[in-house]
């Protein structure tokens, strides 16, 4: 395989051909192929992640098109994973795209190097979080609303998990929320960079940190976060 298409990232001193080989040998699972997932998968495909697994049971709707940039008008009514696979294979024919047009199962994330949370509800995130902890697979969390978003990187046995950080009430779920299309563009790009850093070992991922961005005010905050020792998922791991 020629590295010509990747030569600009190979030029990075701490990346090089070794970093590119690590990407090409890696498997990343993207859970949710909506606003965040279309951005994440596009950048990871362009970077040369060898295998991308896409999980989403929903079909493309017209109201998705302000932010879900891999889906076009012609795709309305078809499965999101099929729409995304078509575009990603056109972007990079060197990589393998696996699609799962169904709800999340543990089988989807086994043997992954990194999982990326591109979901839109915490019930599904809690399930994904439990799989990440059980199989000891790093999880990059992202969430968006309006012109705000957040990212953190969860490493089982080393960092707090999603249930440590976020506790939502039942009535906070299953609500449609407003969002401008640029918001998942920003947050998804950061999630993709976190995955690349985890795989290649370059830079410092957001371990034990939560990045919060408010683009209305251009405020960027990084919070230190700690695990909950009583967490039913990861409690006691860092004692």
C-alpha cells in the first residue's frame, strides 16, 4: 500500500510511517452515524484507520441534513450506515468499512481498539460504557446541543467512566434538542483526534479531563474529573 495519500501526516516528527502503520492496523467502532458520527468517520477514513465499524439502526431523515454531513438529499429514507459506507468508500478505497444497521450489541465492539460514542441519549451511552469497561476498550465520549459540546476520553482502569461523570434523571432523556450543524463538526473533529492519539501514541488525550466548549461565547474549559468509588460500573478500580 502506498503512503502517498498520507504523506502530510507522516511528516509529523512523532507520527511518521510507524504511526501510519498503527492506524492502518487498527479497528475503530463508531456508534451512531448522525451528526457526530458522520464527522468522526469521515476524518478517520481520511486518516487511514484500517477498519471502521459503523453502528446505527436509523434511516436518514430530511431534518438530519443540517448536520449529518455524509448524508445527502438522495439518501433520505435509506439506512444511515449504508449512506455513510458509500461516501467513505469513495473517500478512501484502501480501508475496510463494516456496517451494522441495528441497535448496539456487545458483539459490535469486541476486538476494537477504540470505541467512539456518537450517540444522542444517555441510556445507550450507559450500555456502551458498560461494554467498554467489560472488554477494557478505550471510549471517546462526545455530546452536543445548540452551540455547545463536550468530549472526554475514558480508559478502563485508569479514568472515571461515563456513569461516574454523568447522572441524568429519566425525564432528561428522549427529548429532541436544538443543534447547529457546525457543533458536531467541532466536537466530532476533536473525538477523531482523540482516537488517532490513542492509536498512535502521539499527544496527550483527554484522560481524567472533560473538555467543554460553548461556541456562543467562545469559551473553552477543561475540567479535571475523578471516578466515583461507588460507581456500579468501575467503582474501586482506582483506589
